[in-house]
C-alpha cells in the first residue's frame, strides 16, 4: 500500500503533480500521467481517506415538506437508508427540518461551513429560485433528490423515471391492452417530462400508437385526474398509466364514480409505491421506488463527490409491483 | 456495531426477516420493517461486507474493440481508474480482451461462474443482440459503459450526454452565436438521441431557434461530416456542435478544404476530449469525459449491485475544455 507521497518520492516529482495525475487533470502531460498511473497501480496506491480512520465526518440532511418519522411517510426509509450507510462510514448525521411555511433564508455555504458540515442532502425541497442559484455555485458536496442542478459538487439521485413508465406500458401491453392512456403530472416538471418520454418509448417499443387524446397533464395531486377520465374512456382507453400513486388514487375514485370497474373494464397503474398503494380498492399495481436504496445511494454519491468524482445523476432501477388494479384487456 | 444476527436475536425474529427488512423488500409488514430499521440504527448495524476483511473478490473486465495499454488509447484511464478503486477494495481484477473479429461465443453466466468472477465490466462492446439477451436475464452483477440494459443486476455508467451538449451550446451562445448547427452521430443510437436532446434543450435554454436544416446525422467517424458542412454554411451557421471529437476532426478538415477559417468564421466544438483533441488545428474546444472517474465509478456501481442496491444508470458530470476552435461570432 502506497500513498501519494510514496509515489512522488519514487518518481522524483511533486506531490501535487501526482495528485493531479491521479485525478485525471489535463494540465499534467500525458507521459507523466501515464507514469504516475502505472506507478500507482504497481505500488498498490490507496487514497488516504480509506487508509486512516480519521475520516469521521459530519453531514446534514435538510428535510422540507416531507414526513420522515414513521414508516408510512415518504421520507422515513430514505433517511434510514442514508443513516445506515453513514454509520458504516462513521459519519455523524444531523437532520434539519425546514418548516413548510418559511423559506431557507440562510446562505447555504455559510450555514454549512459554520456548522462544520462536510456535505448536505436536500430532501423534499421545492427548490426556490434563489436556492437553486446558491446551489449552482456552491462548492459544498451536495445531493438532491430528483432535482437536477449542474455543478460538479452537486449530484441528483432518484429513480429512473423513463424506465419506470416503460415497465408500466410493457406490463399493460402483455395483458393485451393497446389503447393505453397516460395521466401525467405538471407538464413543465423534469420528472413529468421524463415519465412522458418513458410513455412514448414504451408505446413504441410495444408497437402501440401514441394518441394525443389519450395523454393529459395535471399535477401530482389526487384531484387532478377527474376532468380527464371521461375523455379517456370515450376515446376507447382500456388502461391508464398514472405518473404517481396519488394521481392513481384520483383515477380510481373517478372510475368508481363513473361506475367503471377496475380492472375488469379499465386497468390502472401507479408510480412510487407509497405505503397507501396496497390499501386502494382494488390494491394498486405500481412502480416501486425502493426508498432504502435511494437513501443508501445518496450517501454513496455524497462520498464520491467528496473524493472529487463529479457525479451528475445516479438513477435507480424501478421495480414493477403487480397487485389487483391491472388485468387482461376486456374484449368489447 | 451489530450484525443481522444480533438484530434478529434482539427482536426474536428470523435472520431472513431482518435481511428483508434491511433491503426494503415489500413482503415484510410495515410495522416489522420499521422495528427492524429502528433497531438497526440504534444498534449501529453494519453490513457483513464492510466488517470483515474476507471480502476479497475476483472481477473481470471484458474489453472489445478498444485500446487500453497506453494513455493515448480511450480504454487506458478507464481501466486504471477501475483498478485503482478495486485495489482499495482488495479485489482481484482480470482483463479479458475480446478479439474484434469474433463474437463473444460463451454463455456469459456460465463463463463467469466457472471462473469464479463475482462481477463483470463490459467495456467497448458493440453488444450484439444475443449478448444483450443474455444480459437482460443475467443475475451476475454487471456494469456496461454507455450501453443500457434494464435488469436489476446490470448498471450503465457513462457521461451525462444531454448536459454535455447543453454546455457546448451555452458556451457558443455566450460567444454570441445564434445560428448553431449540430453534426450528430447515428440517429438510432441512444447516445446520439441523448446528445440531440441536449442540443434542443440547450438551444431553447438560450432562446435560440432550432432549425432542421442545421441538424445532420452521420456516424461517429471523421468521414461522416463532409457532405453536410457546405449546407450548414449556406444556411448561415456560424458554429458547429459535434457529437464526438472524431466528427469534429472531419468538420475541421472539411472547413479547411472549403477555405473557411476556424474560429474566425466558424467555431467548432467536439465531445469526448480524446487525447488527440489538443493536437488538431486549431486545438479543439470540447467536452471532457474524465475517464479515470468513469473507471472509479464503474467499480463503485459494481459494488452497489453486489450489495443488492439496484442501480440503473450512473451519469458523470461533463466538463467544458476551452481551447482555440471556438471564438466570438463574426458579424457579417
């Protein structure tokens, strides 16, 4: 096992050159970089971080507008996953709830520095514009859930939205559905755009037509779906892909109101697998976000940024959970 | 520090229930899962892997159609980055080159199992259909460069293509360019589609018009660009975004042949930062893929899959490298 110093000594060059070579910086000549890298491999280089035990770190989770104290709440398993992974790394974790009714009125960088936080995880932030501007120029390693900010110190962790909806469509196509509708969230949110792309990709993978009259945008609430359902039915939809479980709740309620049976007449599939998904009537088929894995992955991404590896996005594999709200298409 | 056994003993439940609770499996009741998770946090649970030193593993890198022995070759730093990260984890790494002229005619799973490989990294594979089919159903933790296969044991690592091209467009817009052309790779490749999306996103972020006559598809070779350049110029393009440095080489050559000066009359930007990018005339402004970071990230993604965390994609931050092939727009 060798350190940067050992390599520098052996090659007779400066520690900073070795450090640059090992990080892939382009201001070291290629010949030198190759020499450094080959020597690092030969000597069994390990970064200082993993050699010593003095890497105790203090990190901070900011939680806004999201419950996290009981398992029924969306934030609970994300935070537990994070804390479990942090325990292995011997990090201290503070949790700072941000009240729903007031903004984050600190200077982020100043707040983190003053409190000796090495890194932050922002969970459930709606991310107001001035906060986004702060994050765009911060040099504090920071991880966001679902939100994307392009800065080499900021990573986004979340589910692979596109592939999640592809799974939904493929599941319905296997059940014989061809007239599949999509009830999406806000048109301008990145998550909605990725889910819509997934819908189009899934439909074309299954050789099914994409019909404009079978796509609607609402928001991520249960109430947004109702105005669109009759139109979907009139246009022959036999299945509805929903961009969230909350939307699916609204779709199920409206179908019930219209006297349309699920899944006998229309299949419905959600997204998220929120704890209530198994308690709908009928129990909701959905795409699961494994929140423990999200929490663990946030911790891993955070460590990578701290080590200088600029991660942009880490997307997790969605998982189809089949319950009773989807079934074979009814031949009419 | 506690193990799964300690938690099971304390709670009086089976080891497999604890294990399921810790992985977020949905066949454990919520109450039980919350109890398990809270207990794990209280007792300071760490996974067995990180507690013992008996985690020596043997992993395999397959390299097809890509040089990796010298730093000028695209694969070199990726493999070094991987091996450096693997050294820290005390993994053994074998490298298996696959000849360009023959297919991978093994059964992947059988090959890996027979040779005691815990995981595989496939670098530079063109991924023939039957190999893709094998990967779609493998349960060997596997990481691919750029290619995407949806399977919870397979992850894709690569640069954030979309954001890379957004950076290119923003750089040109800041220099005053408004008529920006894009010379893309194959229309049907995922990488090209993501780069095209990035072009459209970047143009609309900069409030610039997307003009069909300024978008062309070729392949990722230097020779594909020539037929399109005169058309770009006739349509008023003052800058050309290229989907790769090889394409940019071809664009520079064609502009030279046409007697058009770079960057005085037309700016050109590449993608990849291949080692030759600094040796073009003029030296090429481009988007860097940090190959050491890619290699390290592959290793990290592999470890996550082995630990049961289903990663779908890990995207790395692109980095703008400004050399001399881009400059302020020439007012005509």
